[in-house]
């Protein structure tokens, strides 16, 4: 039972973390990142090879690059950096295309990456994947096997708390506002003097870092990662979580994650066996698909829509003014204009 | 009167000081098609210049090129003494040369107030580090911007709409929103592509008044417009473009007396 509860909590936290990343990219900035699962896998592989130690160790039965055994927070940070790096690469790759082509391009890259990782065994041990990834800090603090899952829940909670504070700061800042403006109309944003290319790259990298860290936490918890764990359907279900929860709303998307990843998975687990054996397993995806369609039709802004940012004009303090005050600068300019006439 | 003779009328130094914008021999081809061919004109400080011409003459392309949205194949664009020909659009906009689009480009799911705020330049809260730093670093500037935006909203008679989503505005109000956004950038020269398109006739006078406010603030304007009445009322000088070239320039009376212009545009 402990195992069941802690597993659900860890998955929930990890999925929330990843969905905040995707929400910055898609919900805030309108970037159709259909390589979501590639970011998570890259984070997972990065963290795995940096904790597993040299590839020759352990009898050398696994082949991988970069073998090292770094102390705990470092593999997590490396996974974040790898995610950010991938974000910049994909951002540059899709720099000149619109939303539709961006979706296609990122999707294709994601599919290609699975094939490459499966085929090139020295990279991350091919189709068999990496296993026996050590649990972080277990040996350092001599934590017993029975209490370790709760310890890990704590680690995930701390990472999630830090991420939420940062994501909230971004969403509420003028930077987040500029990203929403890009989502609404990229060209108008550029005409208003916003560095659209730079802002998009930043959103790609920032969201990518969060998704990368989520993959790292996941591989540290399960202890293994193989190409089979990152099918494209995961990307689609992440988008489903955002659409169902509420695009652009940091709390809404967590609700979406809860519905799609936790509630539906656990629900289908308890369904009685009926019809073909494979149908139950596929049930989660079928329901997610139907639910996403239903939301797009009937409630396109999700369970918790993006908050409208109302500013009470009557409560403004009249004594404050902008440093380069409009009143004085325009007066100066109109004098200049009169002189020239 | 051709652009060449106009340019020779004044002495070089005083003209340079007066000059806001110089478009010098600008040319643009798409594939083999010459869209803009050796266009040369100037805009002086304190001027409102009209840009007229038949459909497909290249007015919108020309404006997009001046604003940096479409690169020029050859030629030179000088704004306030700086050669901006190769600058990206956002940098030109920050420098004070802003284009307002032909179609409304409001940020639909941002409020009217947010639409204005997002336009303001040099925002501390827009730096990348705002993703991790506390809000107090930009809050004071934000409050000042809100106050400034409120003043602009009052001037345009849209204060009551401040907290409505921009997507809910009428066509005319969206036009005003576009102008307000441009004002928040504190521009020096604004290129207006068909400011009256999508505005119902009863509202045109209101938009015209607001455009004259721009002049009162010392902002120069280049207006591409089909409604010649509007051009005649607003503009000090009019440039006629046809088939990607400057056909003539002068005031409306002079242009009406010019047989080439009449043939290319006013009648046909």
C-alpha cells in the first residue's frame, strides 16, 4: 500500500513538473512542442548515465556514453541543462516556421530520436535501455528500503515547490505577458519592438529544463529507462492534460494531469476484464482522446481557464509617475515639432 | 514634380537635420517580379505624409520594408540619421519607427490594458531573469506604466474597456487599440497601413482626431490610405506610388493637376 501511494505521489509530482514546463512553452508562449517526451527522455538518460558510474563498471553489461557517478543534485541539474539545450536546438530549428510546421518538425525529431537511440547501442544501451540506476542519497543517508519511497516523495515535493515559485513568477511578470502576446499574435509583437525570436528560445529552454528535470526524477525513482518508455502517445497525453486542465493556468494544468495521468490510469486499472484483453490497457488512451475532443468542443479553455488579469484603475496612486515621463517628453517633442515647422 | 527635383530644393545640411526618414533607391523583388523599384522619398520632422496608389501598387510592401519586416533587395533606409536597412524589425521599432498593421492585430486573450502595457519599451520585468527574481524589481515601473496607459485610454475614450478582453472590441475600437499600443512605445515616426479599414464611416472622424493627437505629441506619420478625403484632410504632402515606383509627390491639388497621376490612379 505504501508503495502504491508513494508511487502515485511521485508520478503526480513528476508529471506536474513536466506539465509546467510544457505549459510555459505551449500554454504561455504558444509553442507547439510535440517533442515533449524527447525532453523528458533526454533528462532521464542524462541523469542515468551521470549516476550509473563508468560503463565498464557493474560487469560492463550496459553500454552508454559519459559514465559518471556525480553526487545527488548534480545529475538533476545536468538533466535540466540538457533539456534547456535541447529546447534551444529545437527552437533554432523551428525558428522560421509557423505553429503548424513547428508541431510537425518537433514531432518528427522526437520519432527520429527514438529510432536513433534504439539503433545506436553505445549511446544509451539501445532497445534494452538503462537499468539499475541507483536511488539518490539512499546510501549516503543510510535510508531503509521501506522508508525510502517517502523520502523520494519529499525530494519531488521540494523540486516541485521551487519550480512552482519560479513558474508563477514568470507567468505573473511582464516577461510572461510578452510571451502571451506572442501566443496571440507573433507578428504584432515583433512590430511592437519585442525580440520574438529571443523570447521564444527562452520559453523553449525554460520549459525544456523543467521537463528534463522531471525525466531525471522519474528515472531515479524507477531505476530504469528504455525507448519503450517514451512513446509519442505520452506527448499527446501531456497536451491533453493542458487542454483539459486549462491552457496557460499553472494550477489548471495540474488538475489536467491529475485527471489524465492519475485518475484515468488508476480507474482503468480497476475495470473488470471484458472483451479483448488489450482493450483495458488501451482504455486510458481512448478515454483521454474522447475527453480531449469533448473539451475542445464544449470547454476549449479547460476546467480552470487562464485567469483574466484585472487591474483596478480607481485604486491607483496618482502621485507615482514613470521615470521617462510621457507628459514631459511629449511636451519636449511638440516644441521640437513646432520649431521645425 | 518628381522626387528628384523635390530633393534638390533645399540645402543639404538643414535638410539632414529636418529629416526623419530617408528611403533611398529601395528595391525589392519576389522571384523575378519587381515589387518595389528604386523608390526614393523623405519624411521631415513634423510632417504627416500620405502614401496613395492603386491596389497592388506596393504601398504595404514598402511600409513593411521600411519597418524591417521585409528586407530590401537593395537600397538604403535611414531613420534619424541611422542606417536601419539591415536591422531586425523589433530593433527598428524600439528605435522609434513603428508600423501599425492593415488588419487588426490585437492580442485577443489579453485585456485592453494588457495590450497597452505589453507595448511599452524597456520594461525591467521583461528581462529573462524575471523568471526567477522577485516582482519588486519591476513593480514600480509597472505601476507607472499602468498610470500612463490609463491616461492614454482616457484620451481615446476607452477607459471603461480597460479590463475587457481585446478580442471583444468592435472593429473601430480595435483600430483605436492599435493606435494606443503604438503610442505606448513612444514612437518618433509611425507607419499606418490603411488606418481606416474596418472602421465604420461614423467613426472615421474620431480616428482622424486621434491621429492629429499623434502630431501634437511630436510623432510624425506616414499614412497609406484609400480614402482620399482622409488623406487630403490629414496629410501635408502626398506621395503617389504606382507599379512599385514613386510616380509623383506634392499636395492633393498639385496631384490632381498631374495628368500621369490622374491616369494611373485618380480616375482609373
